[in-house]
């Protein structure tokens, strides 16, 4: 049996990530970095519904944790004309730095690199099994 929260999430009533900073509410829909056009359409609708439900000024974003096209800017035919970066669309560094402050994305990369180096031999052994 599915949790009631599962159905709330699927209905679009729950954001993937929520934060409040300086009295401003922020709602985030986090997606895979190469979605099809239907995902952009559904996400844009969801963002607009969140704004309408709150009936007060809130910030809503579609967010991608990284840019698969780096060092080029994120450019996917499916988002063309639908999203307005950086007003409702954050990718990679702009997403992480928005949440955690300037430099957060670089700190995350550094941490992943350190952990990867520390556990490389264990990961190599596991992948050979």
C-alpha cells in the first residue's frame, strides 16, 4: 500500500524542496537533467499551480542538480521558450549556490572528489564482483 504522502507528491501538492529565506518562500521541482518536453510542460504547470495556491508572492523553480553540457551553458531543445532562467529555472552551480550561498557548488565538487578518492579502492573492488 502506498503512503498518503506518495499521492500528495504525485498530485503536485508537495515540492521536492522548500526553503524560506528572509521571509520569502521558495519551492523547487527537481528533475533529471535531460527531460523530455512533456516533463517541462508538466513542471511549468506545477510551478504555476504552486504560485496560484499560495495567493501571495512566492518563488518557484525547476532545478537540475548539474549541467550535462558543461562547460557550455545548459541548452536543451525541450526547455526552449518554456522556462525563464534564472527566474524559474536553475541548473548546476546556480541551483546549489542559490540554496547554500556563493561557492556551495564548488565545495560540493571538492567534497565529492575527496570522498571518491578516499573510497576509490573499495568502489573498484565492489564493481569487480
